[in-house]
């Protein structure tokens, strides 16, 4: 049984069995025991899955349990630094100061106290050592605990049965997604590409990032000719080479990566020499060196691209500096002199002589010279780029003629771009609101209103917002009207919860969700009066100083408070202790307990959940972070401090890819509504104090402006004259919360561009 495929199906709330068994009337005792194991983890099987699992032998059943336990992290070390950490230890900054002075004093052994295994001397009368599982001064844990709590959660996640049909359908959904895949989907696609052949009926892959993964899988298996089919321009070749070299799906320049490395290694205990050494190590890592077979492979790819020379050079121009490096490293000039590489020779010769023109240069020239007609004519040639600069062009030339010109090519603009425009219009055209920008490194930045807004009145600002919203409604109605429908289907059911889930567009999530596939902005109701945050890191790493911090930002109408390693207790929040060093291979954990009743008493509006890399570098690989809630109080082991129970986990994410940020906001608790909004906002900064509350407010507002899945389905129903019914059993097509968890499937239905022949039929 392939455990990696099991993990892929678990992300979609299913269990994959390649050969579905026939149904039985009775279920064996061993299967009932297996279901009890699942229930302890917070899962229950559907009836078809129950009977299918009953037909498996013991080894296959245990393989499923092993995969589920690995996903939920039950074999990790969940011990905390403090025993019974829900009760404050009473430690103060003076304890740290006195201990620090005692350890700096040569004759400290004359003092009363205890020397711990880490070597630190703890003077008598400072830290209450009987309350700790490690050193309270340096944060080194002395114990590990591989037992966790079970069965405290009352709600369970239903697991369905997947066979080859469902797995292949999910595979096709990922390949044909009209929006960029998030890290969860990329992890699943990587598994599927390594397990199955590429479907023969896939003729187009819209997303460049998805094509990178397909090309890599084909190249690794020696299928160069098949990989060549997905390389449409030199930009695709460069993007793939950089993805293979760095693991980044986005084309981030070396200078940016080096600058980020320098920032991430800023630390109070590191010197400038340490930082420069880290940057130099990164520079050496980014150096390009290719063996002859790879040089020949890339030369063949570039030589075979069927595209006019000027168009190829125009695609190469934005990354001209990187191309110079790659041409040298791949010895492309040498291959250009070989027989049969005439196209490559012409490309490189023209590239170095710079004998080509760039479309964007013509647009910029016309814009600077205020040549409206020529600018709009050029932009209409490339609808996607027109959409990306629509707002600034409206402010530069005035909205009326620009909107009319954009309307003429509206059907050629991908729906995902139209949805993004509609969601961002209110913020962009409001001079009182801060805007959000997300550079390639993923760190959110707030920027002020566009300066040209001051040239327009408040009424004109509102008119521009309305014009963009009208364009979106008009385009989507036309899109849904032209969409092929199932003959005889006249009714539709839309789950009310889908109106709380925004469409996933522009949210490049970099964390993996192993137990669900929620979209950013999804709201989770809190069960009970407590929320328990957890952070687990260090799995698979040797013992070392690796300090990740779990913190929360408490916002009231009058103040901002934090619960973090330097403030373990504050009204409504309690921290489990600051661990700074990880044990060998099994990792370590921190927790924060939130009491909603106490938070309400102090007038808290929101609580922001964060994790930070305090030590040099970015967030640790394999870091797991999330939160738990339950109807009844969640227990804490009195000795080990273990407070993790997989059955109470509401949401959990894992960092697996190369991470460029030092901090991550992963949720916001609305104290009044008792619900948590899942977010993923990377940010700079060594501690929770680096958070800019304006960024959080702006991001939440942006999510609220996005059309929800329910709103999009309602618009589709209206355009196709479908009747919305109240129960799924009454509908020809039922769109439930389970359906929406396959986010690629949602995007394929609602945002896949239709061929021009269909739109204009």
C-alpha cells in the first residue's frame, strides 16, 4: 500500500484504496478496533469506506493507521518546558537577571543552588525548578514524551472512500487548475507525478508553476522530448532551471535571495561577520554549474522553441542579467556553433547585440507622452497585462475611455484576473485605505493610497469602484451563460457555509495542510471556551540551538498586548514556556492557552496567532502549527506538559518548502463572534512585536472583499437559470462543503477560461 497516496487522499478527507472491495453485511471485530483507533485521531469512516477497509488484511489496515498517525504527528515529542503549565510558575525577569549574573561570576559555586545538565547554575530562590522539564534559563529540554492525549474532541472528520477514478480525477483537477496551486496541492501533485504517468488527455496546463512540476517529472525520467512540449518560450526554460536549482516556483532574482538571507540572519547574538558568512554560503549555493548532458538538453530545448526571435528575446528581456549567467553556465554559445543549432545561434547573437524591441517599452513611452489612443491599442493586444495595469491606467488617463477599451477585450481576460480586480477595487480607489503588496518573497507590505487619487472626487472614486465591479459581473454572467451545462439539470444546492469561504485567487499559500484543504479566509467556529495554539518543530534535525517561538497578539480598543516567551502570562492567555534548543531528531513543542471568557472581560477584540524564527535563518522546515478547541476542558499531562490531542485539532499547517520569512501569522480569533479565520501572512521580524496591525486589518478587509464560493455559485445559477433549492437531496447538482475542499475542482468549475469559439457562439 502506497502511504504517500494515502496522505494525498487524507488531505481531501478520504482514504485511497486502489481496489475497492465489495460490500459486506457485517464488519469484523478487528475493523471495529481499527475504527476506534481512527476515532481517537478525530476521524470516522463513511459506510462504503468501512466495508472496503474490512476487506483489507492486517498489514494494509496498519499501513493506514501509520499514515494517519504520521500526518497527525502522534509520534513526535510534544512535551513542554513547564509542567502543569496552565498554572503560572511565577518566574520574573529578575530570575533571569540573577541567574545570568550568577553564571557570569567565577565563584558562583559558593552560592546555594543547582547546576543543571545543560551546565547552567540556577541560584536558590529564583526559578521553581520542580515545575520545569528543562532549563528555565537557556530553554534546553531534558525530557521527551511520545504519548499524546486522545479522544477529547466531540466533532469528527468524515473520511470517504477513494478509488482510482477519484484519484485520477483529482490528478486532472490539479493539472488543469486555472489558478496557481498552493503548497498542499503542489505536494500532492508531486506525489501523483512520481506515481502515475501524465494523463494522455491533458492538452494544456494553464499555470506556469504547474508546468514546472510536470517538466521536472518528465526530465527526471529522461523524457526530454515530452518535456519540450510544455516549454513554450525561453521564459519557461529559465523559470524551470531556477525552480530546479532553488526549489522556488517563483522566479526570484539572486540579489533578492541574498538580501533576504542577510535579513533573516540578523540576530542579537550574531555579528556582521556571521551574517556575511551566511550570505556567502548562500551565494555559493546559488552558483550555476551544469554537466554536459544538461547543457545539451537546454540547448536542444531552446533551439526547438517555435517562436519568432524577437518574441523570444522580449520574453528574455526582463531577466536579462540572469540569462547572461545561464548562457555562460550552460555553454550555450558553444552549442550555438554546432550544426543543427542555427535557431539557437540566431537567438544568442541577437540577444547580445540587443537588436530587438520590447512591447512594454512602447507602452511606457506612450503612457509618458500621454498618447491615450496608442496606449489603449497596445494594451488591448495583451488582455492579461491590460488587466494588471487597469487601475493605474484609469487614474492616469481617466476612467471612461479606459473602461470602454477594456470592455472590448473583456472576454479574453482570464476570470481569475477579473475576480482579483473586483476584490481589490474598493481598497485601490479609496484614498483613506492602506493597500497591500506581496512581493515575490511573500512578505506582506502596506503601501499608501495612489497619489493620483487626489485628482478625483469622492464621487468619482465610488464610480470607478462600481465600474470595475460592473465589469466583473458582466464578464462572469457572459462566462457562465456560455458554460456547457448538463442536459436536464434545472436545480442546484449551495451549502450555506460556502458563503463564508472566499475564492482562492492571489493567495499563494506556502504551507501544507495534511488534514484538510481550507482556503484562506475560511472561518472555524470555536468549540467551548478555550483555544489552544500549538507549535512543533525540529523533526528529523539533530540536537541544536533552534529557537522557534509561538506567540499571540491581543488587540483591544485601547491597547495591544502579547503573550510570548518574554511575557508568559497575561489576562486571557498562558504560555507553556520558551524552548530554545531542540532534542535529537524528535523535535519539541510550545503551546498557548486562550480563555475566551477572560479575553472578553478585558475587552479584547481580536487575537492574532503567530510563529517566529528567533534564531538566525527563516522558519524551520517541518514546523507544524495550528490550534485546538473542544466542548469540554482539554487536559494537560501533569508531568510532561503534553497538551496535544489530535482529535481536538481544528486546523494545522506544515512548512515544507524553502521558507524566506522569519514570521508567520496563521490565524485571527474574533473574540466576540468566537470564530477563527485562517490566514497565512508571512512577515519580517524576530518576535511578535514586529507585526504591523495595519497589515492584518488590510488583509482581513481584502479577504472580505473577495467574492465567496457561494456568491459565485449563485451568480452561475442566475446566469444559467437554475433554481436554488434548500436541501442537497432535492438538487440535480449539490455543492457542499466537502465538494469545496477540493479547491482545484472549485477553480476549474468557476474560473476556467472558455475557448473564444464557445464565448462568441
